[in-house]
C-alpha cells in the first residue's frame, strides 16, 4: 500500500492548484448570478424580465458552444478561456456601473447577458480539455474538482443573497466581475507544456465542426449516453429545481429548501471523495449503478417526507450524481484524442444542456396540467429507467477505463 501511494503522481502541482483556483472562483461567480438576477432584475422588471435575461444567456450558449469547441482546438483551450473570462469581466462591470448609477435599461441587461452567454460557450469546451494538461491523474483531479464545485454551489447563492441584502446589486455584479478577472489571471499563469498536435491549416471552421461531429458520432458509448441524457434533462433534471423548490417551500418553508440543497452539496463532496479512491475497470457501468441512488432525491420530495428524510434523500442523490459525473468526465478526457477533445466536449455539453433547458421551460406549463407531485413520481421512475438503460447498452456497460 505504501509503495502504491509513493508512486502515485502528486496532484497539487503548481498548474493544478492554479487551475483549481480558476475554476472554483469562476464557478462561485456563476453560482451567485441566478440569485442576483432573480432579486435585482426581478425587483425592476418582474418575473418576465428575469426570464428574458436568463433566456438570452442560455440561447447563445447552446447554439454557439460547438463553435467554442472548434476555436479551442484551433488556438488552444486556455487562450479561449482567458478571453471568455475577460469578456465577462467587461459585461459584469457594465451592469454593476449601471446599477450603481441608477436603473439599468432592460436592453442593456439583455445585451450583456447575451454576451456573457456567448463567452460561456467559448469557455466551457476547454474545461474538460484542460484537466489532462494540468493533472497526471485525471480521475483524482476530477474528484477533487467536483468537491470544489460543490463548495461553490453551496456558498455562491448564500453569498449573493447576503450581499444583495447588505449592499445591493451593484456590489454583487462587481464581485462577479472580480471572480472572472481572478480566473483569467490564474489561467494565464499556467506553465504546462503545450501538446503540439498536427493540424491541417487549410481546414475551415465547417470542416472542423464536421470532424468533431464525426468523432462524437463514432463513439457509441458517448452519443448513447447523451441521447439518454436528453430525456433525463427533459423529464428529471430540468423540472427538478422549479418543482422541488415549490413543493418543499410551500410545505416546509424556504429555509427547508436551503437545507435540502445544503445536504445535496454535502453529498456531492462525499461522491467526489469516493470517486478519488475507487477506480472501477468499467467506469460508466459503476457510475450507472451508483446513479440509482439519485432516485432518492425526487422520491423524497414526492413522498413529502419530513425535513430529516428530505435531507437524507438529497444527500444520497448528491453523492450518486457526483460519482457518476467524475466517471463520465474522466472517460471523456482519457478516451478522446487531444486534438478533438474540445470539439467532442462541446457536442456532449450542448446535447446535455438542451434537455435541461427545455425541461426548465416546460416545468411551469406542464405542472398546471399535471400535479407537481405526480411529475416528481414520474421523474423518479425515469431516473430508474435511465440507470437501467445505461447498463443495458453494451458499449456503455463494457467501456473500460483508459
């Protein structure tokens, strides 16, 4: 055991520490924005204004992320990520100044939100591709990053709410701009040895898009997961937050929903810790088995359990989700060629997010026709079906770790 530990590569190198810091601080800013938007924009332009601002962020993100993958493969993931962070420094600073000096017009909020969504589309494809460059043990790195993600998802909304109450929206947007500046600085300081890859300099953007699509489509295990994930996002993950917050808040109060989300975040930490230590030969099969624990989350809400039971369901669900996420990310990073990794990542993220976005949009109209509790029972059944589907498809079940 001691010899195995001695030969394990060091995780916390200078580059990984900088990358961890960049990702953590950037995600902290991202986690603050939904709360800040809901409170700041909602106070001026109502629920419809919040919906418009969020929608114009999501739309360019989904539509342009595949181009972000192409550009990341062409000029480098770090260059794209630093540029995207700097764009968001400008957009968030403009909004902050507008709030400090008065009431920002809706067109300005929509324009800056669209630009921020476009920048996020340029940033996101490189997130996967950077991990193998800064860490020699991608699975251990992904587990550690997942723990950091959980901390930001827990702390971001709380920090945004406190800052909104104590200082106002201008300060929140200023802080958000500072997080992107810090992220860009950390990424710019990375010193990893660049991987020199052969390129066809006559290739057009369209040809690069086709190459990325061909690589994505050639991996049955990958596109099969994404097809399943579209249904999962549409029926489970998309509607879960709006339905869950309503059901828990109406029954137990808004504080109870906060405790449930805290339990889920704690579960995410546990899942990340387990994923750091456990290295299955068939990562997606192990992840699918673990993901069955996610049924506890929508089921605990549908059964109207008391707060301790509700928190236990979210704790188990968060653990299951984090373990699957690490198995999936590590498989993509280690089984896709470096020269197309960012493009392939862009296609898989676009497919995953599209189902979630549609599910969020339909949650309100559908819940006016079907009882929210019945929709949560449906989400529980679909989660079980998703796990079964992942295990029944041979290329997913048999996929071996790199």
